[in-house]
C-alpha cells in the first residue's frame, strides 16, 4: 500500500536545502539531471528572481515516488525576510525535514525554525548537510542539538546499535517493555515515536555529492506513518499566487474527504473559514451581508475551474484531489492563506510578522495603479498589509527586511512595469489600553439610525484583538449583532497616540439599537467604528514597541563589547554559551535599538560575528513620550477614524464631539464600568 506524505523542507539560508530537494528528486528518478542553485537551473527554483539571486523566495511543491512512499516535497524559503512564506506551509505538513549546515551549526534562524515546528506540532527529521567540507563534525552537531533542542535527536543514519536502542527505549515505557522483551525496537514503534514528536531522527551527508541521500529516503520510508483523514470534506489554504497568465491560484491541502473539480466551495469571506458545497447541489449556507444587514440564503460559493497538481514549474490537471494531497485550484477569488474550508473551521494565525513599515515613492507613476499592483502582491502575502494613507497621500506597507524590499521592487518592475523606491523603514508600533472603558457610537443623519455601545478592556499580551458579545437578543436582533461583529473584525482600528493599530484589546458588544425602517448596514458600520474610537479617546492608552529575539555568535574576545551594547540597548540576555573559540549570546531587545546593529557586529568582529533577529512580540515602549511627540498624530483630525457621532434634530443631522456623546445618546450606558 502506497504511503502518501507531505514533507516540508526547512533550513537557514545557504544550508543546501534546495540542493537536497534536487538530490532527492534525482535519486528517486523524478528528474534526469541535477540542477544547481548557483547555476540558476535548479528544478524547484522556478522564478526568475530566485534564479538571479540564488535563493528560494517562494514555497513550491515537487512530487516523487520512492518504493512505496509517495512524497510531496514542499521547498520553503530559507532567508529570514521570507519567513512568513515558510510559516504558511507549516499548517499543511505531515512531516518536516530540517536541514542543518554542518560547518555553521545551529544558527539563530534554525533555532526559530525548531520552535515553530514545535508550535505547529510537526514531526521532524534532521539532515546535517555539507559533511564533505572542512570543519564538519557530526558528533558536535548531534551533541549540540541534543543539548539545545531535545535529547530525542538521535542518529538513525546507520540504523540502531545497542546503545541507540537503549536511548530510544528510554523515550517511552511501552517501547522500553518491547525492548526488554525482544531485545530490539521495530520500525513501527520508531515511526510512532517520530509521529508523536518524541523522536527526531538525524541523518548526515552531502546533498551536492549525493552522499547520504538514499539513506535519508529510506529513513523517510521506514520511519513515517500515513496520516488518517475523515470522510467529511476539509481543506487548508496555505498560499495564494498567480501563474504566468495572471490566473489566481489557491494552494491548498485536502485534509478530509475528496475535492472534485467543478465543485463549489463556500469561501465565505468571514474570519471563521468556509465550507464545501457540492457541485451537484449540496447545502447552501446562510450568510450575513455587510451592506444590507439582512440574512439571505443565496450561495456565497465559488466554483473550482481547474485542479492542478504541480511539481516544480510543470503541472498536471486532475479530476479529483484526494485526502492528503496538495493542489492549486483556479476560479477562487476570496480565499486567503491560513483559511480553513469545510471541517477546517479555525483560521491559522501567523507567529512571525513584519515590524518595519515603509512608504512607497512612485515618482511619475499613477499612485492608484501602483496601489492596485501592490494589492495583487498583498493577495499573495497578506502580511504586506498595503494601506493608502489619505492624510499623507501615501501608500504604506510592511516588510520583514531589506531583501524582501528589493524583491518587491523587482516584482513590481517585472510583473507590472513599475519602478518604485521606498522610504527608510519606520518601526511599526502598536497601542493598547490600561483599563476598561465604554465606547459609544451614534450615527443618525436624516433617514438613517444606528447606535452601538462597546466595552473595551485590556487583553493578555500577545492576544491581539478579541471580540465578544454580551448583548441580549431581546435588545438587538441577531442579524444586527453579527453585522456589528463583522465591522469590528473587518477594519484595523487605530490608536489615538500615534495612529498605530491597536492590539491586546478585548471588545465586547454591550448594547445597540437600529430602526426597522431607517437602519441600513452602513449605519452600523459608522456607529461601530465611532464607538471604538470614542472608547479609545476616553481610555489611558499605552504605546507598544516590537522586540527582537536575537542570537549573536561571535569570537570570545568580543563578548564584553556585545554584552555592553545589549545593556545600552535596554535589552536582556541569557548566560553566554561557549563553543570552542566562539560564544553564543541569546536574548531580547527593542527593534528600534537593534535594527542596524548587524553592521556594528560585522565591524567590531572583523566579519567573524553573526547576528540573527526575529520578531518576539510587543512590550510597553520605553520612550513613549518622545515617540508620541515625534509622530505628532492628532486623533481628532483623522477623518477616517473620527471619534465623534452624528445625531438628528429638526430633520437634519449634526455632529457631536466625542466628549459629549453620552449627553445625547438614546441608550443607557455606564453600567459595565
């Protein structure tokens, strides 16, 4: 029986991940000749930018069959600037292969990959590459990975000797009993330990020389289990792209049932994911339409035109995608990365996110056309978060770093014929509140009416925006309540200190009122937005700044300088870890202090030091007053985010300042504060 597995290839940049993928495809007979990343002809580097730069930028699948193993390899970017592209694949992997450079060891980003794999619960194999190079030491890598990651990182490249069996037996009582009874540990038990993330098999070799590749493939066949899927349809979207002709591709893994071509998927558009609607006439779902405020039974589905099974740049059409398979579907316009379909109701939220914001400088270009092109790129990578700042007449977007910025520039020129530049990136601050407050929004121009009362409370750090309702259906009809919740979720609400997005806030609907004749959906949108903003104006706001988790590897003689620098940055670090003549310093520090520090490290270590930084969450800004003063944001002069309300008297609407809304509102307030 053929075993079908989806395997993600992950590594720090230049560890040889794509070369290993190429070698696996070659040894399995999928390709007839080996390409080279540095020659620009690798099978999986299908994009012109990837060939030019010699790095993987976009994740992509390739298929091979090795004996009874049908393997879909998903090659992912190794550069930290494209870590979001990598993270999007983790939710659809059965297993991961973490590739480590034998000469560089466990660099900072590899540690991040390890933690992400643990967070997503992905069973993991390790391949230590470049063992043919000077300085490669397999035992050193094993010892380091067991010390830093898990004692269950064990060398299985030559099977298990007596000592290895004893190490494995210590991982599980049942395996221990089996070992004591039979004197051995069967492959089935090893595969179960791997699937449960209680064993991490390690293999060694040189992908470029094809050393150890066959052994790795045999290990993947021996120590993996087929995933079990239910009969009900489910799928997880992990990527959006466009082909050479501009067709939109929705990349997904089928996680239950089958997906026939020409099926209709309920892609919903809400934050909870969609469901499957059979092409031959399955159920229709009841949806709330924001513009009408009314519940209808119209189909919100989209029909799949094609199902493509890609391997590298080539694809085959299929009539039906089975459970466990990776396909690219055309015809779907409302899907998004992380979305669940069918039984997969939960949205996957990314851990990694950009912390730098840039303004687009498009001299001589129509800004609306530039915005449209960037919207296409944002469709593929939602974390770009492209925003038109009406007040500044500028386009802003968020990026991970300099390399991603350069790639966006090249993509705009190659795909859309637009040459743009970017201003130096600013820090992406966020705002939260210190205590509970009630916000009121009232929108009542002539022949319109909606009033909304919201409770805003501080949430747990890192919780984002949490939405709830405590409003009785006797007070406000369920359709209107769902509409208000939709409006709360659809917009990125801005704080009042610097105009930065709010986070770590729980918003609860307390009360609301509409009119059976005069209320339309847009009225509740206006009232909801104003209620959030009015509450923020009344609250004590806290500015949050992003922090990095950093790993600094440098010669021991530079340790004192590095520790002094981190103290100066108001950061923190753990005890230094010495490894021969080098030392690792790991800790956390504000992004504002560390963003240019890599160049300093390179200078004072004479090129021997290496700094790796990744986003580690938000903390209260250490210099809030100075930042707020420098931004000089006036929350009452932002027409798109007004805290004021509109009331009606004598047949005409009139504005009321946010400070006096409670004097005019129709519903009672203040009972929750």
